[in-house]
C-alpha cells in the first residue's frame, strides 16, 4: 500500500519540484509561469476533459449520487469554513481564509492524480460538475462581500459577474462540450481526435510544473498561523468529516478517489489570482 501510494503521488511531487527549481534557476519567471498556468487552465485541461468524456458513453458513467454528494459536501464545507474564519482576529482576511479552506485543486492536481492511478479522469469530471461551479460562485460572492475596498458591487452586478464567471469557465465548457459530444454520439475524425489527445497529454505535466513554479515561501513568516489553519482544514479536516460518509454510502475506487481529491487536495492556485483581482 505504501509503495502504491508513493507511485501515485511522488511523480506529481517531482514535477512540481521541477517547476520550483526551474523558477529558481531562472528558466522560468513570473511572466512565463503565468502564461503556462493560463494555457493549462484555458486550453490543455479543457482539452483533456473533453477527450476523456467525448469518447465514452457518458450516459453509462453518469452518477447522480456522486454529483449530489459533491455538491452537498461543498456547501457544508463553505459554511464551516465561514465559521472557522471567525477565529482569525484580522477580519479583513476572512474572505481569503474561507476561499483557501474550501477550494480544491480539483482540475490541476485531481486530473493528474487520477490519470496517474487509473489512466481515466471521467470520475473527476463528475466531481467537477458537482463542486467547481459552486466553488466559483461562492468565491465571487464571498470575496466581494469581504473585500477591503470601500466600493462594493451592487447585488445585480455581483450576480451578473458570478454568472459570467461560471458560464465562461474553460474547465466547465470542456466538460459540457465533451458531455454533449458523447450523448449525441458525434464521430471524431482521426486528425481531430489525435490533435485533442496531444493537447490533453500536455495538461498534467505543464499544470504541475506551473504549480511548482508558483510557490512562494517568503510570506509564510508573517502569516504562518492562518496558513497552518487553512492548510490543516483543507488537507485533513474535510477528509475526516466526509470520507467516512462517502464510504458508508458505497463509493469505491475511482469515485472515492475523486471525492478524496475534492476534499483533500491542495487549494487551487487560482484562488490567489481571484483574490488579488478583487482587492484582497
């Protein structure tokens, strides 16, 4: 079991460390790392999810119970994260704490982790359907309501911005197009299929390299208490609370790993970008 776990996780860790070293050796800088992360998010990950879904009988792999479980667990996690954020004395940080405590690297880390074990990310796609739209909607609302900037969006503007972010999310679009392609049984020409496969194959390694290159340790000294708090919440608390429930409901194998990714994977790096752009 230990060797199996190391085989599943260490290649991912090594790729992240490679990204960190490439940044330190000046092969990558902040600009190039940002370009890599943007390409992965907007092109390569949507392509990978499309490939994983379009070529399958999506109706046969659909699991309503899994999608609903992921949605409910996410709602509860957001509520508990808001309660935990009250412990921090600096109320200006509450939005960042809530978002970092509940948002998972479901796409970046999850797809790499799942394909490394099962060579198939279709269950991750179902988990993303149940959780990621809610991640994005909640993040926009929470960060706007807790913004340290004096000017806030009006209720209407906030919901328009939230809807726009959800609808234009490239990951969600990749999943939806793949689902429609599968349900409609649209044939894929060989040239198109191979091209999409090439794009999808770039997703995991580049995502992990970009993630490693994004690491910054210099700010930990000033914020070590909230950092430890949200890290412990994200990596351990949700797993302790929800994994036993998932097991008791009969989830196993790929479905259970998808739930594990949702609960216990590291917070997505897009949290930083979103928080910074909203005045935090």
